[in-house]
């Protein structure tokens, strides 16, 4: 089957991408690793010894970065409905974390006082139709927030991908109800044409 013009264009853009080339050269699983590395460089949100939960983790770019930083005294627990090749220092739970059985497995891996950071780089399969894609994207952000409220320890962090558009400001308001501060981040590794923006919520109140 021949590829469409748009598919060929995406493939060319992908393989010409400087961050894709860097990830291949430096051994990271995806270009997304550099988004987290840039946010980490600015905000220092991941620290040695932390317990980090990575939602929608496959193929593992964010988990890989987090594992390197938390070190042997920390833990990274990754989850996705897709399979993910094993990573040193990362515990992987395959399944939908909104299902009780999967949630229970994740929760049982956490320390009694909860996680220090929940991070989510989840995005829907984009149709190219904003009226469809935007609600799907914000729904995934809402799921990450619900999960964070369930498993974070007081004072902890949530880093979540969102998309500018309908529902974005409402979601920001929801974050502010549960966290002391909310900052927006647009890493250089995020493609300029993309509406994605990351929200870093700090100082979890311990209340949902």
C-alpha cells in the first residue's frame, strides 16, 4: 500500500528532526526525552530518591530520564495500555490505569505515603479535527489529574501534557484547586506548530 502525501511528509519531518537524531545518538527512546530534560533543567522537579509515576509511558522516553535522575534510591513506576520494552530501574505495569485492577497494582507498588511526582505525556491519536482531538486530549489530562489526586503525597508534583484550546483554562483552574502553584512550559523540543503545552503543578494540597 502506498503512503499518502501527508504520511510521507510526516516521515520526512520525523527523520530530519534534530531531536530524533539526538535521541538515536544519545540512546534515548524518543525525542520526548528532551522535553522532560528541558523542563527538568529549568524546574529541577525530579530529585534523587523520588518515587515517580509515569502515565502513558511507552515507549519509555520519560521513564528513562526519570530513572537516571532518581537513582538507585528512587523508583519509577510506568504504566501504559501499550507494551513497553524493559528499562533498568523502571517497573512497568501494562493496562488501563483507570481500571480498578490496574490501579490497585500501581498503588501497591507505591510507598505508604504515596508518590512524589506523577507525570503524563499522554496524547490521543490525532485525527486532525480540532473539535474531536481537543476534548480527547483534555480528557486524558483530566485522567492524569484524577490519578495524581489519588496517589500523590502532600507537597508533591504533577507534570501533565495539555493542548491549548477549549477546556484548557478550566483545567488550569482545577489544578489550582489542588496545588499551590501552576506553571506552563513549552519546551524547545515541542514542535512549534503543536498546540501542546505542559503544566507543572507543585505543592499538592493532599485534597481532591
